C-alpha cells in the first residue's frame, strides 16, 4: 500500500482507533490529522460531505469513510500481510456479521450508560451488558473472535476495552464478574503493540467522557 495516507481522526474516538489498529497490523505508515469536532476542518467537510464525521482515510487523495469500511479497504489493498478477514466466504460473512453487531449495539448502549441518568441509563446498562454477554458466548474459549488470528471483529470491539472502567463507574457493576472472558480477551489484545499503541490510556478516556457526561448533566 505504498502511497500517501492521511487519517483524519479524533484521539478519543473508538472509530479512528479501529483504523489505526488495522494500519499498524499491516505495518503501514500514515500521517494523522486531529480534528476539532466542534469546529470541523474544511478538509473533513470536503472529504466526508455526507456524514461529516471522522474517521476518514485519504489514500492518494481519495477519501474512504466509515471505520469498518476503511478496515476492509485496508485489508483488500494490502492482502498479503496479516489478513484481517478470513479467506473462506462463509467465515468472512460471519466476521462481518459480528463486526456489524458490535457497530450497531455497543457504541449506542455505551452512550446511553455514560450520558444519561435514571431509568434510561438503567435500560442502557442492561442492554449493554446483554450485548457483551452475547459477545462473550460467541468468543467462548477462543483466543480471538476469529480463533487464533486477530481480525476485524477484535478490531471493531477492542477500542471499547478502554471504556470498561467508565462503564463500571457509571453503571456501578463489575465487568469482570459479568463478562470474565471478554476481560481476558481485552487484556490479550492489549499485549499486541498494534492495539496498545492505538488506544489512549483508559483513565484519560475516563476523564474525557466523565467531563462530557457532566456537561450533559448525566454524572
Ligand atoms: C461513526 C463515526 C463517528 O461517530 C464509523 O466511522 O464507524 N459509523 C461511523 N464519528 C464521530 C466521532 S466518534 O464519536 C464524529 O465524527 N462525530 C462528529 C459529528 O457527528 O458531528
């Protein structure tokens, strides 16, 4: 994938972290541009005029949007090194199913748990724990979601590993007690340099989102 690569990102975004992990897995160098989401750059508005969101990966001047689409693009363009999706079409479809499940469920329920109060927050907490339990069952005794190989499902979920402390504080529960296998999986993923370098410190994440929650009047 020799060429000019720029990632428009925001440090606390789990979505830009996914892209950074995928690029690191492939050993690809890239430059980053940090966005101020309260005052988006003309470049971001130009390259993602539809959603106006980060992350955007600009490859030789061509923008690709949506984190999981970017991860799949990186995998397709750079096939030979560390495949992120299985070769078998059925297994690929399964991996996409789980990545999509994470995409639809985890962020929205995380936001509800962290940024709301009372009954809404309780419902968000219950749904979030249920989703993680579904993922815990899918993981089973495997090392990674795809078996022995780290891949797209791990990449989709692992940025939220650094939110566990935030979940526990806002929801007043022990993640380890609810989903011990997911916690062990997260620790294992963090042993990979591609992951640990892409994820900010969990306490920095905690402080940032707690501050935001206070502004929303939730904490
Ligand atoms: C979500 C990106 C997103 O929410 C993806 O890339 O997977 N489905 C997309 N980006 C947020 C920052 S992270 O919370 C964003 O850019 N927000 C600014 C806005 O919506 O105005």
